[in-house]
């Protein structure tokens, strides 16, 4: 009989290495113990680039990476209005991840590129994380993995998914008001668009649809929207992206007091 391999032990494990986990890891790096691991199948600098938009009132460390900043916005065909003292900014995910990777370069963190399957409490002050590469144990678990039990959204509560497709487009002539973001412009009865102009000839256009299942990437409604809004221009798609965000209620309970939910899994978007 082949002996079972001993479980690797850590003081802290982050299950899921997305933005929420990495921002917390960055904040805690000065006080973290020596044995820390991040469990995520995707290497940080090899993830597909996507665009993130965020609202801020004060300066943030990520404003330096903004490819677009808007202080005016409008909804559908209504006149644009100032949104001061807030600003809406757009960044590329890869630039943020490169920055975080540099900040964490001196932090003794072990990156485990594998998929977590379960988290359970052993009852001895340790949690057991079963992964595709073996079993891990830790005193603290920061959990941002929606597909690992307890799952988010909680199956006992209402659930929905936000599905989105984004296209970065180049127009053949000045077309966009580069000072104004357009929000909540209906695409059809189930979805809406928002348009973030990067210049008079370039913009990021994204869709948002709500439903019980994830929708696949579909650029057709966005291109139809552009042709209807700007029939005088022709557009070339230079980048496309898509994704989903689970919505609903956080799980009613965790595996214990030192199993902490983060980000979307905690119900925060």
C-alpha cells in the first residue's frame, strides 16, 4: 500500500487569488506570519486582460493606471451632468496585477497553481483544503472562491448572475464625447450598455445582463447599438472580453471563526 502523503501546513491560506484577496494580502503583508499560501489555478501575470471601472472620491493607488477618467455622466439620452466630487476611472487588470506583484515580491508567499475543491474544519484549530494537487491545512483561511462550499450565492436565497461582454472599438472619425460616460443605456428588455469614451475615436462599450444562468460572450448587441447610435461612423473591434459575477446573499455560515469570506463570495461587488 502506498502511504498517504502528509498534508502541507500553513498559518494562512488564501483560497482564490483574485483582486479582493490580493488587495487584502497586500494590506496584511507587514504582519503576516511566515507560512502563507495563495491557491489559484491561474498565474497572476498570465490572466486574460479585462477592464475594471471604479468610482472614487479620494485618490487611490490605482489612479495612476487609469486609461480613462470621467467627471461627467449621463443616462440614456438625458443631458450629461457633473458627478463631482466623484470620478469614474477605468484601468486594465494586467497593469493592476503587475503593480500588486511588484509590491508582494518581497513577501514570503507560496503561490500554489491548483484548484481548491473543499474547505472543512478539522476541529483542532486547523482547516483542511483539498486541492487537485493535494491536501493543505491552515489556521486561517481567506476564501473568495464562489464555487467552493459554502457556495455563493447561498442556495437557500434568491440568486442571479450578471453577465457582461465588452468591446474596445476604434471609430473611423471623431464620434464620442470623451468627457462623458454613458450609463444604463438599454440594449433590449434584459440588458443595458455603458459607454466609456477613451478619446473622440476610441471607446470601451460593455453590456450587462441579469439572469439565472451565465451568458456567453456576444458582441452582436453592442455593435448593433453602435450602428444605431452613430450611423455615420464605422467601427473596428480591437479587443473583446466577457465575464460573469454571481449576485445574491452570502452563505449563512462559514466553516468556523477563522474562515473568512472575501469579495464577491461575501456578497460584495
